[in-house]
């Protein structure tokens, strides 16, 4: 009998057996013996899978800093090769000051970041060790089926290599309320296997002992979300090749074409996605795409989205498009079919570079995403992302989300301008900033001497 068939039978028998126990229905004689035997075999299989994957799971300790406060966070990771490559989550190592990886042998090693990808919540680390590393067996997440039984392994709350058991609850999940920059690649496997704080970065494994995902986030009991391993492998290979991820960019805002909208456009059977906005100077704008256009095909593939989670397919197609190569969009405009060729460009930077000043505040560059998210008038200046309570900036009434457009008489267009301007005024007793708060300009007078007094 094939192992997959055995698993199905074991699952069915286990369920029946559990229900019998729950309802106190006796199972007697030969049937009882068979049920117990199958239950025992299934239990042994789960134990075998757990024992097989545990040596590939590492403990990760990250030191981060917010203002003057340092803190530690704990997470998990998966060994990907014998050279010391480890996959974990991007949110685990974001803004890390130091990263320590603990192997199953309890030996600790500093880790360097090879690359990160915020949009898939993945990061690739590397450690240098002479130890013989145990490499995980990789599966094919495209073949995962809802209802399949799985094991999640991680370090929740610091408890090393904890195992939880469950099923695949769903595929292609799109999570609401994620940061804007992560919404492009949002295609999770859902499981009811426990994924608690500290489990992030650990593997989700099927009962064949194959890793099918990298655990990302838990949203309450029975709501765990995992990055498909095929996606993780692709990201890993790209980060190894260049340290960065290049994705295609169209430059549109989209929404589902529900049946109500289709009826409004006098075609109740029409399927596609609705272009709600076109970003200025984007490839879509230059090609003549307009708000109100309905995309029905992308490079020959039919497009359909009636709910928000259905938009993922189109977003994936665009992101995977070859940069510099035209894409053919079939659209419906004013009830007429037409085709438009769009030259796909590189997706603008997603993660903004930050700079921590010595005056109790941190700024970040204004990326396209920040520009859109905060509905700014332009992309000039730098945005205040953190203000330390009690520091000079806080005393001067500088606020998060202020946009600094001048330091003394220096105009600030970008992060480089800001860094250079601070170097020019570093010896001044007082520094005048001009910030834009909403639509109004405001002056902020910094007193660096206060910082010196606090540290003396």
C-alpha cells in the first residue's frame, strides 16, 4: 500500500477512534485491535517525522534597538544546506543589531544576513561552523492539499524545538491589515498547528517528513500562517545570487470586480480586476492605462477577482514578469475590448532606509509606498519614524510622521541630504528644523546640549 493511502486510512481510523472514545461507544474484539494498531502506527509516524526534522531547526536570538533601549527577541530558523545557510523570517531580523544562532548541539554562532525580502517575510542567514549540519528534506508546496496533516516545529516562548500537530486549513490565504509593503506577496498556507511567538521561521512539515513551508505568523489559537516552501526556495536562490529581489512593477491600484460592479458595467458575466488608480509616471501611466479600465487577461492568462483575496493571482503575475519586457494586457474600456502593451519596470524600493540621529529621533527615506500611504504632496524630505521620549527631539515637540524639509538653511530632498546637513551643523548649540506636519510647515528648535547633559 502506498504511504499516501496509508496516511489517509490512518487519519480516518484515528478520527473514528477518537469519536468513539469521546462518545463512549465501545469498540470490541478484532476491530478494537485494528484501530489501536493503526492509531499506534500513526503515532509512531508523527514521532518519526518530528525526530527527523528537529536537528534542522535552530534557535535564533536577535538584539534590536529602539532609541536608547536595547531588547532581545527569540525566533526559529531552518538549516538549508551544510554550508550554514539558514532561512527565517524578515520580521525576525529587521533592524537587528546582532544575531546569534544556536544549533541543536547547543553551540552558539553569530550570523550574518545574506539578504532579506520584506514582501515574503523571508530572510537568509549564514553561520560559519565546522559542525556537521543536518539539512531538511524539502517538499513541494504546490502539491499541498487542504486537510493534509502537518507538524510545526519551532521555539515558542524560548522552548527549544517544540512540536505541534494539525492539518492544512487553507491555501492561498490573504491576510488583512498587513503593512502596505507586504501586501504584494501575500499567499499563505493556513494551519491549525500552533504557531506562537518564537515559532516564526520554523518549518511546517508533512507526514512524509518534507518541509512545505516556513512559519510566519499566528493569529490566535488555530490560526497559523506559513510561507510556501516553493516561494521560500525561489527567494533563497535570488538572495544568494544578488542579495536582492527584483520584481516587476506595473504601477496601478486594483480592486475586485464583483458581480455588482459587473452589472453596473452592463455585463453581469464579465470577469477581471478593476483599475482604481494609476500612479503618475509608472509603466501603466506611460502605456495609457486609466482608472476604470478592467483587466481581463495578462500575457494570455485570464484574470478574475471577485474578492480581495482573489487579487493575489494578478499581483503574482506582475511581480514575476521579466523587467524590461513588454506585458500584454487585455482590457475592457467603455464596454470595448482592447489590448495595451506595458513595459514592465523594476518595482520601486519597498523597505525604506533609516538613519538614527544623536538627538533622540530616527528618520527614514520617503519611498513610493510611504508617499502613497501618507498621501504626501511630494517625495521631498525625510520622514520622522521614531522619537525617543524625553530626548531633545521630544522636548522640542518633534513628532513621528513629521517630514523634515530643512535643517537650518539646508534644503532636504532625500536621506543623503539630511545626513550631510547634520554633519554641517553638528557643532551648533541649537539647530532649527523646518518640518511639514500635514499641510502646514512648522519650526522645531533642537538643543543638542540637552543630550550632552543627559549623558554626562
